C-alpha cells in the first residue's frame, strides 16, 4: 500500500534517547531506545519500542495499526488514535490510552532521512503531565 511521505521515511530501525521531563521542564528520566517500524503488504503497520536495548533491563512494547486513506490508524488494547503527515518531513501522532491519558506527538525528519526528532506531550483531563523529547538516528532501513 501507499504510505505518506514522512511516515514512509520512518520505517526501519532508529536508535536514540528518551528524555522525559515534568510539566515545569525538570528531568524525570533519560534512557536509550530502539524503535523498529515496518509496513506489511496488507497495510498493517508494526512498531516495536525497546527501552534500554542491549541491557538486562530491556523492555519492549509492540503496537500495531493500519493504513486507512491518508491516516495510520491505531485501535488496539494499548492505544486508540491516528497519525498523519503535515508535509514530507513532519508527522503528527494523536492517541489515547485506555486510562484516558491523551498523547500528542510531532515528528520532524531531517531532509536526508537519517535523523528524526520527536516531541511528545502527555495530557490528563487537558492538563500537561509530562513531555518526552527524543532524538534518534536511523540505523537500518
């Protein structure tokens, strides 16, 4: 299936660091990550987030979605939401967890597609709970 320009450039494996900050900007946590995303021929999107890869504390979270028109839609036990492109270098993800917490993420890709930067906001009842700032480099297509 055809996927959108910025989202298609995000398929592959990315290594980086999550930097979680509180509502006032105070550092809550920092840790390395590896994100792998792929799209199957039937339009199913798969993403594996591995926190603290290459350590005994490694933990992975798997998410799936599907391409529907101009959106990537997520409807599973973990999240409900969508992603779409703003332009060839920018994507936006919006979703909610079953507990009602909402997430808004903007993803910016470098023109050469080798780096991406994400800023994620977590909201409960419209109030900012935390932000996660993520800088990544593509390590595998």
